[in-house]
C-alpha cells in the first residue's frame, strides 16, 4: 500500500511538473507584446449615401460592413489599440462645404470595449458625401503618441467627392511626415476610377489595396490587416525579380515585395552555405478585378534548370490573396559545396474585361535561410527546439519530488505505527 501511494504521489508530481512546463509557453504568449509598444489601428468607414446599394450578396453595402466590423471587433487581439472613424455619416444635405467636413471619430483609438464599439457601429445609417481626403487627414491625428505601428484601414465604395483635395496627395503628405503610418484601402464593389484612387492611396504609404465583392471577403481582409498590426514590425524590402535566374537579384533572409505582370515569371536567387536550407513563402494579391480561377506557383530550381521542390496553391473568385511555400532541406552529403538556388514565382491570374494590366500584381516573398538539423536526433525535428532541456529538467524535478513525497509518507506511517 505504501509503495502504491508513493508511486501515485510520484506520478502526480510528475504530471504537475509537466503541466507547469506546458503552461509556461502559454503564459508567455498571453503576455502578448513582449514589451513592444502597443500597435494602433483606426478603421475608417464610408457611411455615404451610396452605401445603401444592395449588391453585396443580396444585401446592402452598409449591412456587409456592419457584419464585418462585428466579426473583426470580436477577433481583435487584446494588445491592439483600436479606433473607428466615419466619413459621410451625419450630413444629408447638398452644401458641399458642410458635406466635405462630415467626418468624426466614432470610437477613440485605445483599449477596445467590444460591446461599446459594436453598439456605435450598429447605429450608423448611410447618409451623405464621401470626404475621403478630410477623413484621412483627421485619422492621421487620431493616434496616440508612441513608437508602435500605426495603421489606417479605409473601407469605401466610391471615390472622393471633395475635390480639389486629392486623397492621394493627402496620403503622400502623410508618408512624407515620416510618422510610420500605413494606409490600407478596401473598395466595396469598386469601379475603375475608385480602384485607381484607392490603389494610389495605398501605394503612397506602402499599404495594400483590396477589391471586395462579398461579405466574407471584407471580414477576412479587415481581420488580416488588424492582426498584421499586432505582429512584430518587419519592413518589406522592394526588389525587382527578373525574367531569368542568371541575372536575378540575390536575396538574404527577409521580407521582400515586388510586382508580377500577368503571365510573367519572376526569378530570384538565394545563396546557401554547406549545411544550410532555405524556406520560402510567397503571396500574390489581386488588387483589381480578375477572372475566377487562378493559382500561384513557387519553385526552387538549380542554376542548371533542374526543379528540386515546389509549392502551389489555387484560388477562386471569392478570394483576393493566394499563398504557398516550400522548404528545401539541406543535403546529407558531407562534401556538399556552397550553391545558389533559384526561386521562380508565377501566377495564373487573368484580368477581367476592361481592367488595366499594369502595374503587375503585388507579390510578397519571405525568404528564411537557416542551418539544417545536425542529425535525426536533433530535438528541433520534434518541434521542441531549445525548450527540450526545460521539459527534461521538469521531468527530473517531478521524479525527485515524487520520491521525496513517498519517503515523507513512509516516515509518517512509521511514526503512526510506533505511536
């Protein structure tokens, strides 16, 4: 009986130690930003009269926006300071001067009260003008001081109606101020002029433009942009791929942006030392209307043209972004030499009728060159990495704690029998 109790005590102590060990990473993850400045995001929503149009999955554009906002607010990471600004929400008249001043901060940039923010959005009714330029100027002043990332996400269904204040020029002025502010734009069922204007605004600050025609697309894309603000800041490096590997740019580990014309392959090179492997991922976005049915292909090829590994993915008319990746493991040959690997990116998007084909579609390429595992017993192969020693220490601690508890229990029983 005593031995059974001791073994049970040891097992419980070991289980507790392992439970504590698995809890450590969760605690670290819950801490969130690891001391980084809080990221800030402001959602700028068009509430002009045209948002009454019923052409988004059978409902109004406004209804689609409200549903998307509800889903995004529910999923916003705790560390993100989020605000909401509207344009065209209050003035229904014909006075252009007053209509072009119709922008207000619906919810201030700060810690998110989800119920309060969703209640504020639920009260909105499509009303007035489309003062995009004034709204962007005001939004740039809404952010708190600090060094965290700042991101404006503009959702609109039409071009600015308050010329001559050009919203693209406003975006360029914001970029020139050097305050690290990115503007992403989303066009709800956009026409060509709206698309061009929103693309110009996004490009001026290094942001992205997305054409949206369905409710789920809107919620997914806004959610992605809010989550991206919470990620550690990585500044993409602009690079120009070539039509062949021989003269392609050489890339190190990092994040890169490029544009790929329709039907065009883009080539890049990566240098590998013996014992290294490359991991790469690519995303191609449709920043204009395209035909349904498309895909993206990423290949790792030798300088002599032999394919070593590939990654591919397909999309359809309800997605605006297609991503894929690959891993080229290190060679087992101990006499392997340094080599150059060619990465080829191709996509099968095709433009819809009447859509401009230039510039090419946005490409985002991530390259990671790492040392490969030394042998089959490398703990990284099990996904534990350097955390394995901690698990081992906890196992030993739990075992010793079990033994100690067993000895204490045995001593207490011995004393009880003596008395």
